C-alpha cells in the first residue's frame, strides 16, 4: 500500500489570547471565557509522494495556518500528523529531525523572510553546514550550485537581500529551502507578490525543480489560475474546514461545492471578455463565531433549511473526490 | 465634442541623486465620458505615476516636465494649486489600492465623508450626512445609517474599499482614477467591487482609468486597454483587440505568462529577464533585450504603428495579424 508523504487526521489549531487581569477577574466571577479562534477545525488531508496538492481559500480561512502546521512552524492543538506513516507523538529524535528537514517552507514575502543583514551565501549556506550535510570547506561550492539551480548568478553570493529584485529574492528563498535537500515544499502564496512575467518564471522554476528532484508540493494560493496550472489535486478551505478535495482538472470542470463554484465564477480570467459580475454576497463570517450548521450557508445561493442546523460531512461524490454539501445528497436524482 | 480627458506627450521625471528617472516618458491617450480605460503594466512601468500626474500629485523631486493634460478642455499641467484642489475630489476622484490611504483611522466615517462634501459645497451638515448615507448604500454597505458612525478599523478590507469608493463618488465626479483598487482583496470581494464599479459607471456615466497589473481584471471592466512598459504606452486599443489579438510582443508575453491560458502542467512561455531600470534605458526599444522577435533594427526608437482601428503598437514589427474573426 502507498503510504502518503504527509497525512493529517482531524487536525485543529486553536489560537487563544491570554486573558488580562480584568478578564481573569470576570471569569472568576462566573462570566464566560473569551471566545477562542479555531483557525483550523478538524482537517483531514493526505499528500502523496511526488504530488502537487493545492490549497485554496480566501484570507482568514486557515490555509496558511494549515501550511504552517505541516511545515512544523506551528504546533497543532489536536489531531494526528503522520510523516511517511509515522505519527508525530511516536517520533524519535531522529524521526523529528528528518521530518523537519524534509519539509521546508517558502514564504510569500521574501523580504521579510530573509535576514537583511546576512549575505546570500550565509542565508543559503548556513543550514546545510549546521546539519552536517555539507562540510564547511565545501560550503562555497554548494551555495554556488544551489544558486545556479534556481537561476541566480553565483557571483552574487556576497550580496545582501536588498540588492536583489523581488523575483530574485524569491529565488533566494527557494535556494535556502532546497539547501537541506527537502522532499516536500510548502509554498505559502509563493508567487502572489510577484509581477506576472516574473511569476511565470518562478512557476516554471517550481515545475523544473519538481521534475529534477521529485518534490512533493503543498501549494497554498488564492490564485486559481496558478493552482490549476501547477497542481494535481486541490483542496478548498472555508472558515477552517475543508469543503472539497479532488483532482484539479475535475474540480475546475465541475465543482461539487457551491463555494468552489463561486470561487471559479469570480476569478477573472483572460479571454472571457467583458462581462457583468454576479458576485457572491456577503463576506467571510468571523472565525471567532462561525455560523452553525454548514459554515457557508450565510452566503450560499442554494441554502436549504437543513444547512442552517446540520454541518454536512465530507462525502465521496466521485472516485477520488469528496465534498461537504447537503446538495450532493439530493441533486443526483434531479439531474 | 472634445474628449473628457486628453493626455498628450506627458513626461513625468524624477530628478534623483542617481540620475533622471523617466518614470513616465511621453504617453498619449484620450478618454470620453463613460469610457473605461485599463492602464496595465508591471511594477515600475509608470502606470501609477501617470495617474498621479493627472491629479497633480507629483511631489519633488518629481515633476511633469513636458506635455499636456486637458480635462474638459482645461489645461491641468501648471494649473494653480488652488484650482487643482477644487478639481480633486469634486471633478476627478481617486481610489487607491489601500483604502487606508484615503481614510484616516482616527475619525468616524461620517466625519470624513461630511468633511469631504463641505470642502466643495455649501450645504447643511444634515444634507451632507444624508448624501453620505445614500452613497454608502449605493456602494453596497448594509445599514448605512448605523455603519456611518463606525471607524475605519471596524470595517473589513472589502468594506473599507467600498467606503473609499463611496468617498470618491460623493461629488459624482466626471472622472475616477482607480489605482489597483481590487488588488488587495479576495476574489469573491474583488468580484463584488468590480460589479459595483461596473454598475456605477453604467448608471452615472463616469469615466474611469483603471490602473492594474492584472489583465484579466482589466478585460472584464475596460473598453480600451493601454499597456505600459518602461514609462511608455507600448500598445493601446479596444480591450478585446489588445487582449485577444496582441500586436506588441510585450503584451503577448504578459498574456502568455498567465497560468490559466496555458495547458496545466506545461511550462509557461515566460518573458526572459527583468524590466529595465528606467535610469538607464537603451536608446531603442526598451523591450528589445527581452523580446523573442527582436531584430538589429530594434536598436533605434520604435515607431508607432496602427494595426487596426484605434489599435496602436509601438513596435518596429508588430506581430503578424492572425485571421481576424
């Protein structure tokens, strides 16, 4: 059987704020505790070896938090995290080290994720030396090779991050992630801040790297065009929960959740010409007080009474596809 | 009838220590009432400086060095500060990418809107407030009578942008300059804002310059598209023409860079290299070093050529016309 590269089961992340003095007093006097933020709420997801999985959603839906849990930046509040079949709780020190090195992260804004006071050679070369992957004496060659691989001139190794353009900085971030020979990259809006022509160059780089190194990707983005182009499967998130997962081409052809449908309808795409928008009403409800039942019911054009009380489960709608919508229980007979 | 806005040979340069930055270097376009122009370009192409020049918002070391901007026949280049102040907000309004550039965080929406009305018109506070509420309702803010009492931080990003648009609409301006107004927003909110803007343009006959890097957004809203590169308009024409049948290799390259236009998984036809520094522009076509079709003659300044009705390209050898349908 195929063991997924990374498997999440029922993973949650809760952010709480420490109550201040007055609030502690109020709680002691019997007032309710302040609400907690469930950024990720019971998410199960598998990423297979060599696969590119897209994670899509609006700001505040928890997609970045989920990506950070996978990359080990945030701890999870509940649920299981398996790396190559091994659950996090049962990791040995060596397992943990391998998992952390194998999964690397690339951030949206390379300027705030690169130390402005370090030279490129140090930014890229530090981690592999610390982890004993590269001898200190070979550092220079290793850095030069990495820079070449991501399309940077190795002659710039002594420069600082501010001396590079946005696209080049993103390449530095990629080289830094690749330096510890990861097998799994979490890309959090990695091309969102780049101009279209530079974005295309970096996307091509991601595709080349995947081919060359056999990488697994978790690609987080709000840009559906990027997701469609780069990923094999896609997961759609709404308010901390996954509402639909399936092969990218199929989801783009015929989404099984009204939210996915709305996202696809509203993403402007070149070639559609001038058209009149019929936008989705309302905004993302506050994750501090998510609506009961299906979390999307406040904005859904097909809302039914059952949606307001019962949260739909993720059910198979086609081979390899799951979606969480009550409509899927009924529409089959109709169509 | 003369055009609402007529920009001729506009050059805005910044005299910096490193040298003369020719941010906008000779652009021409006209805009009629009710027309929407999409001004497209990548970072540093000069699209924002162009729209700031129209509003007279260029601060030293920047300066409009040449050209003319005629608004309703009136010359704006060199117009007195007091006159520009009269026009700004009343006749020409601006919507910025970040609504917090328009809104001050320390005053209620009500105060800010009423102040804006009273700055240009002698009406009672009551009348001003009523107008503010009706405009807020028009841009789709629910229960505007209550929400007008809120502070900007009490709104979400999308709602804040609606407030900024409402402020731009207070005086029913003849021209709105929108600088990346939906870039910072989520797709569903972006869809809402575009829908509102489309409705407003159709209802009020306001002309609009929509500045954006996103060709897809521009295509949905603009009548004509002007593509900027290194301070110049390299292609300009009806939006269906420019996007469906680009004549300039740069426009073609931009379109090919958009992932959704290529078969998924295929390499994108990227434009090699980077935009040139506007400090050291090559004497000929600034795009030539990155152009797939460049020939030696591109080292001389490229001529403006017309490839269709109202469709120009600043290129020595515009892309061969595909069979037009």
